[in-house]
C-alpha cells in the first residue's frame, strides 16, 4: 500500500474507534449514564416524532425483532420508551420515547452536532465542499459494496 492509503486507513480506523469511545465516555459522564451506546442508538432509531413499529425500528437497525425486544424491555424498564399495542391490530406493537427518552435523544443529537461543527470549524468553503464530497463518496461506496440501507436523504425523509 502506498503512504496515502496507509494514512487514510489509520485515520478511518482511529476515527471510528475514537468516536465510539467518546460517545461512551460522554454518556457515562451525563445524567444518562444508565444507557449503553447500543441503547442510545436504539433511542435514536425510534426518533422523536411519531410512534414506530417494532418492525420498522428493527429494520432500520438491521437487527432481529427478538434482539430489539430485549433492548426495548431494558429501555422500558429504565423509563426511556413506552410500548403500546395498536387498537386496530393487537399484533402490532408501537414504541415511542418518553419525556426522558426524548431528552436523551436531544442530548445525543447535540453531541453529534457539536462534533460535526468542530470538524468543519476553520475550514474554507472549498475545503468543506471537498470534505463533504469525499465523505459522500465513501458513504456511497460502503452502501453499495456492503448492501447497506437508507442513505442520508431517505433517512432524513423518514424523520419528517
């Protein structure tokens, strides 16, 4: 491998690992220290705006209903999530965030927002444009190569 490939590889691996560690540490130092990274990402997948079915959330997270059920049981017990059956079809289970869950969602969103703002702070408009294009190219490669789900536009439309 040439030097550029080695540097990019090291940077990607370091960034990925560092972000996970930073997220975990920020949770441990907050009022949400009872949440794991997996749980906060489950809260993020449930979203703020409307109740979602267990199937929708499991598909978004790319996990089984059984795995999600275990996670939701923990989040219900910790009072971050409410589980409700559909009035029209009792087989359908909706999940939504409690007030506490919505607060955790907003705090986690702010964490990501602050991280992104700091990443682009001090970049010229051209540098920011190049960074965005590079990240989009990388993101598209991963989605295509590894058959990953919803892109940015699709995910943003789900949240509206």
